[in-house]
C-alpha cells in the first residue's frame, strides 16, 4: 500500500502477497462444491504453485468458498481442497487448504516437474 493509503499496482495485483513462485502450466482440473460430486466442472489451470492454482472458468464463487479439486497430470491425480482467494471475469484463484504432508509433497513434486518442463 502506498503512503497515501491507496493500493499500488503491485498491491492490487496481489503479486506482493504471493509466497510461492507461480509456474505457467495448463493442468486439467475438476472442481466441485464440497460434497456435490454430481455438479463437477472441468477446466484448466493457467498457473500452478505449491500454494494454489489459477483456474480459467466462467463460474464464480464467494471469497473463502471451499471447493473439492482433482488435478490430473499424466497418470497422477491429486484430490485436494481449496479456498477461493480471488475472482476475476474469467478465472478464480484457489489456495490449497488442509493439506496432508503426502499431498504437500506431491504438489511440490508437481511444481518441480512443471518448472523443469
């Protein structure tokens, strides 16, 4: 935030709040309201990090809303929970929540793989 109390361009973009490096990647993702598998949507990520993903979608959700995710990379499928941290016209930012150590390791391995691809 600037000294005048207004958001600077980097504050508005959220770039200064990100702790993890974002890797541009198109990964298939299925997401749904937690507990409503019959209404699953399929989309693709625009970037991936160890903390979350950006998903291209026309669907909108309130901030903080939790979604069940399935990330599909080659033969590996990760089933995760994520919270909506931002919404734009054609995308949502999702932050992984309640990760087990096993899931955290799998996500870190995925990010490492995407980074070297």
